[in-house]
C-alpha cells in the first residue's frame, strides 16, 4: 500500500509553504525509512515544532534531519528527539534547538545505538541548564568530539567545563570551542583506548572468517556514567560490546575486543539448548557459568587452536588468590582454559579432572550443569561467603552469560538468522592516508556495514609549538610526566596541568662529602647505639598463642598441671616463630629552590649546605640499617617546567656515584611542591615494601613564578599529600622556615611536620627524626 503526503493534509496545515515544498522533496526518502507509525510521529513532530513559533528554519531542520537519524539508529528515537526539542524550547533559543536537530544525524552516526542516542539527548538537556553559552560551540565541534570520545567521555568533558567556568561566559565559550588549553587537556584525558565504531569492521570480518556467518554487533552505553563499561552480553541473539575498551595492561584494546567478540560468538555457535536455572542457588549458577564458558571455549579451540592464546592472556588469576569465592572462580576459569597454569588446590584439581573426563560430552550443555552442581557443593566446604555482586570473573572479555540461562523461551532458529538481519550502518571517520591506502570495495552499497568518511584530524596541543625535548635547560633523562593540579577556587583538578621533567644531576667533588662525615663524628658516634637497636634481630618467638606453628613445651606442661589440679587450663600453649625484619622504603625529597642559597643567620654557610650535610648523615644512617631509600630533589620555573633530580634511586647502592651528585647539588628557581610530591609518590608506589615514607625537607612554602595567589599552591600541595596517603604513603615535612607554623600543619597534618627553629641543628635532628618515624 502506497503512502501519500496528501493523506496527512490536515496535520500539515500549519506548515509554511516553503516547509511544505521541502517536505515534498524529502518525502520519497522518508517513506523508505519510516513505517506508517514512524511517518505519523515524523509529521506530528514537524507540526509541533511549527507551533512553537520559533521560525521556519527549526521546522526545516527537523524535516531534513529526522529521516537521517532514523536511518542510523531506528525510528523509535524520533519521538524522543521531538520531545527533547519541545522541552528545550523553554530553556534556550530556537537557533540552539535548530543546531541540535542539525547535528542529531552526526551524533546518531557516531553513537550507532538507539539507547546511546537517548542518553545523548538527556545529556543535552542537562548541559543546556548548566552551560547555556557552551552548547552552541560544542555542537559546532560535535564531529571532532565524538570522533575521539565515548558518550561518557563527552559528558565528563562537558560537565568539567561547565563546572570550571560556571560564571565566566567568555572562558566557557573558549572551552567548548576547543580553543583553550584546558579543554584540549581534558579531552585527551577522557579519550578511551579504542572505540567500538573504529574496530567494528575488523572484528566483524574476523568472526566471519572463523565461523563463515555474520554476527550482528552493537555498542553498549556502559561508559556513560563511569569509566567502567558494562560487561559484554548477548540479547536477542545480538552481541553487545562496550562502546570503548582501554588496553588491559600490555594487551591492546583491539585484542580485548577480538577476545570478547570471539567468546560471545562461541556461545551463539556452540549453544544448542538452554541451561535450566530452576532450583539452583546463586553459587551453583556462578560455578555452572564458569563451566559453560569453558565448554564453548573448548569446542571453539578444537576448530581454531589460536583462540586459546587470545583468551588465556586475559586471565591473571594466581594460586595465591584465596580470600573470596570470586578468587576461586577466576582460578578455575583459568585452569580449565590454560593447560600450562599450575594450581594444586584440591578443588581446582578436581574441577580440572571432571572437565577432562567430560571431553567427549562437551556437545551437550547439560554436562556444564552436572559438573557445576558438584563443584558448587564441594566449594561450600571452604566456608567462604558468596557475594553475587563482588565475586565475579575478572577477565574483561567474558560476557554476563544471560544468553544460555532459561529465563525465557529459547528460539534456536531465530539465533541462526539474527546475524542476517539488516544492520545499522556504521560511519567511520578516517584520515586522508587511511582512506587512500584502504582497498576499495566497488560493490559496497546501501547495505554496507560500514561507510568510511574523511574526518577532520585533531592533534593534541603543543605549547607554543615547542616540543618538550626542545625546551632549554639540562638534558632530560626521561619523557616528561604530566600531573593534574588542584584549583581550590573552582574545586576541580586541572588535568595534565603540570609538567615534571627529570634532569641529569651534576657531579661534584666527593671529598666534600667525606669532609662532612669527618666534621660530624660526634653525631655519628651518638647515633651508633640507636642504629644498632634498629637493626633486624633475626627470628623472634611469639608465645601464648591459641593458634600457632608449634607447641610451647613450658606452657603445655603448665596446662597439664592445671588439668590435674582440677583448674581451668590456659588454652594458649602454642607459639609461632616470626622473622623480625624491617619492611620500609624511604624517599627523601629535597627542596633545592633559589632560596636555599641564602646564608644561615649568623653563620658562614648556606641553607643548601646544611641540607646537604643533613642528607649525607641521614644517608649514612639508613644505609647502615639496610632500608631501601632514595634521595631526590626538585625546583620549578612555572607549571611547564618542574625540574626533578634523582641523586640516588632505591636500587642504587650508596657509593661514590650518588655522593658525587649530592656534592654537585645547587639551588635555583622556585618551589612547586605538589607536582614534586606526586612524582615522588609515583616512585614510592613502585616499591613493594609494606610501609612507605616520603620525607620532605624544605626551607619555605610552595610558590612559583606563574602563581600570584599564595593559597593556590598550598591547597594543591595539601591535595597531593592526601593523594599520597590514599596510596599508603606517609608524608612528613621538615621545614626550615621559621614562619612555617602558619601553613605547614594545614598542608601535612598536625603530627606530620617539624619546624626546625635553629637551622644549624638540622644535621643532628634529621637522623633522629628518621629513627623515630621508622621505629
């Protein structure tokens, strides 16, 4: 039955003559996209927008763009698009609503999913209220933004700018136009490893090459609110994959996509009948799911052995994981997949044995039910509580297994034809070189799964066109490190705001260091007794334990005597031998700013000389105790150049090389302390010690040449100390500034600082302070 525009004459009476002519010209395309119900919504939307009285351009944008949106993500979203446009009429101008409609097709192409597009419309409604001046410039750059960000990344990027520039409309416009450095830095921070739209074509070809059939894949909105995407899942026989994946350790995000798609396809191909969940408890369902995953993977590996490597590299469970049911499930999943994995736990061994005996019956999914129920019963013997929310499989490629459970009627025939339904086209924006080098497919038509379009290239900004390797100064020894900085005025972190550059430390005369040791013989002799007391004392026996490694004979005899005398015996007759060791790593961070060149009042030496003396004595003391330690220093010349010097590293012996570097230490520039603390924390986090101490020696408050507000760097340093604390790092400051009481306690805490009133006593106090902190 043909559908004529004349049939809707009454509905279109309110349209302007020009809009009616435009509608007639696009009618042929509209009836190819919309069903009769969709056409009705399409024309009602045009009539409703005309009733707003915001001009003909708004209606014309709807007439042209709505069919394009429906072609990309389906006609069901058209009513949502119309509703959003009508709701925004009371919040913004008609020109902004027109721009939203004009860019809706671009958003639909890049998002590629109806649910994602609905979330995008909700996001626009929120943004109009929070950043009214930013919505227009953002929509002008929408193709660039969605070419690099997921919807979640776009939302976080936009709301950061809306919050940071809430009242500064000029900066708000610059931010959303991608014309500010902050905007570009936040954009780079929110970029995900690989977008689904960029990998979809390759994964689809890969699956088709394996199983000689098509699989219909769609992105999910898992990254909408947080960086953690939803797990893959299969619904209506369609594979749903996260809209973006980050790299998993050293494994590229494209390989995670390949593993996830292949695993889901294995379920679709190898599942011939559902598994009944009737009368099963949650633990049984979890164990059966692990067995079923292993079953479909084993069948697929028989046909394509290379899949074992693709899946096994994403399992990282180890035998030492034994605190939760989730740990055991992950160990079992790896054991059933990877024959090289060694695990001697009785439950894991039995699971492997039962699965190996069932190799001839793997074509029947009921074998997963049988093995899973038996293993779940034996797993209860470990007396560990099961939490369905936290005890989940950690391998990122595994789906949630909703596909094979009999929660609804299973239609196997439909599962075979799902991949041949007409897919939504995916638009991929590529560079000129990609477009030129790719082999063209001349037969590609309207049913092509992916259309390549040359997009705008967007590169991360460079600071005034100068690369960091070309900056003046000493030769860097590593690539620059970028750290965020806390802005207390807007209560937000400025991402990648500060650049830390490691520089090569100059060497000086080692004799100068030897003279320091000779000059402080008295302090060294006084510390000798204290240092000997801090040495590890070998094995220590802890007695009077109810649960220990061996029986304490004396305590056992006393208990037997009490029993003979009719008294209640003391049950604490066990003991344990504990090796007494020191497990601490220390990083001494020195402020070597220009102010350290000032002379100590009434003395003929500088603050830097005193700092060097104290550091040498402390290094001698720590090396005698045997604790791993490092000595680093810092100064700064603005946020783009925080210079960082590593005089001694943790794995480096305290010999002539670090002593020469300490001798050549000089004072220069300013004191951007927050960035230095974050970089020092980076090195402490790499240490395996149970206790980590960051000891900071400074002669003044945080300050830098590009900061006028004295509170700015104080609050940032406080934030850096809090971040270090969340990582298990204890931060302690020894300040040589007599005015430090005014600010240092607010930065480091009431018990985590010391102000040295008499600076000349620093060499004496520092080793004693270290002994007290690490006792």
